[in-house]
């Protein structure tokens, strides 16, 4: 009897181990290759491209681009680096997945791009990658880097350290981003709408737009987004609070999902906020034209003036932002139950 009992206990341990491995981050080999001369780090999963961390001096910020789902579909817009047919060409500063803000001591980091006229560049900030601290392959891939948030005279306002993790759970591709910002002088993140974690998605994942609309940034620059009437557009938003479609914009929630059809699959992209982040739960700056962003520091426009944040970071002090991004491809979109499990695990540090 004791023998069978021990075998039973052993079987439970084996099952628990298998279950833990299924849930854990050690199911697929993540290859991370550093190409310093190209200022790029490639990330692949079982030999298939996932994304690249790009930090060229010629551009105004580092970013992940392109990003692929497991079915080989690019979830990111190609423009302005590699334009694809039928996709929009508005907002040239929307490249891949990035992290910055529209007003830092009055400097605009969010909207800076090649499209800004030379005499106006003084109003914009750059994020220059300073050093790659780690580019690690394994069952969990990792990139750690430092960067400086600078003005046109290359004076540093903020020192950034970011840790990126890449792994797979049950076929879902996952990115975790932890960013520490340390103030080199007294800093104010003025309360504005454009920030902070941003993703510009493929044309197919946009929501239907019935008429051309204009958008005005903090510097008064107007951008027109044209109506998209083609059948390629299949996107929809859903938040943790049940807001769907265009109604997701400007609302709060601990997660938001954008889903639609790419190739033959339903592709889901989920951003999860962390309870320790400032402004939690974040406001979702989720536009129908393909900008999917979490802005925890801009509250005035989203709350119709009821709250104003103007987040302050005194010289020498730091703040940390944590996010999880899930990219899934399959017959159906990710279920709310599964997303909630991801959110609970992220909150508890699993």
C-alpha cells in the first residue's frame, strides 16, 4: 500500500511539474542576437522572427519593430520604415512598440520625427540609447539597456534603464517591459493625451473609420486621418471594464485588448497595466486608426477636466513603469478568463 501511495505522490509531482512548465516561461527557445554595428537586436522563437529592438542614432527613440504573431503575421504597421500597400501614412512618429511622452518639462518626446521642421526641433526631445547591458538567449530571452532622454543640446533630463523579457506560454508570445526613469533635474510630466506605452498596428487591425478626422497635438500640429473603407479592416477593442470599439478610448482599465483578422487567424494583442504603476488603472489612448496606447499620466482630457495629474519627479528620484504585452494567434480571440489570469499573474509577480 505504501508503495502505491508513493507512486501516487510521485505522479502528482510529475503532473505538477508538467503543469508548471506549461504555465512557465520555459517552453520555447528564445534566441537573442546583438548586431551593434546595425544598432539592432533580433529576437526569434524556435528560429522564427518575433521582433527586433532598434536603436539607430538616425531616429528619435528606440523601439521594437517589426513584431510578429506566431502565425508569421506582422502586427505592426510598416510605415515609415517599410511601407506596405494600402496602409495609412499618418503620424510618422508611430513606429512599432515604443515608450515616451508628449510633454517632459515642456519638451515633446512623443511627436518627434523626420516630419518636424528644423526650426521647430528645439521643442522636441530625443531618447538616445546609451548602452546595451544584456542580450540574453534562453527559455526566456532578455534585453537590458540604458538610455538618456535629452534635449536638442544633448542635455540629459532623464536617465532610463529598461529590461525587456520575451517568452511563450501555451503558444502566446509575450513581452514584459520594466522601465526605470531617474530624474537628472526636477521633472514634470505635464498632463497631456499622448503617452506613454504606444503601439501602431497593421492596417488590418484598425477599426472602421467612416469619415476623415483631424487630430491636434500639444504643439498645435494638425494631422488628418482618412476614412478606411476597404474590407481589410477588421479590428475591435475590448477593455477589462467591458468597453468595446471606439468606446474604449479615454476609459480606464487594468487591461485592454485589440483583436482582428490577420492572415487566416484571429490575432489578439493585449496590454496589461500593473498595480504599482502611477495612475493605475491606466487610461487607454486607443484610437480606431491603429494607435494602441496606455497613458497613465494624462488624465485631464480623458476625465473631461475632472482630474489633472502633472506627475512630478524631483531630481535624483526614480519611478518604475511595468507592462505586459501578449500577442496571440488562433481560431478565436483570447478569452476574458485567460486575460484575467495573465493579469493576476503579472500583478503577483508570477
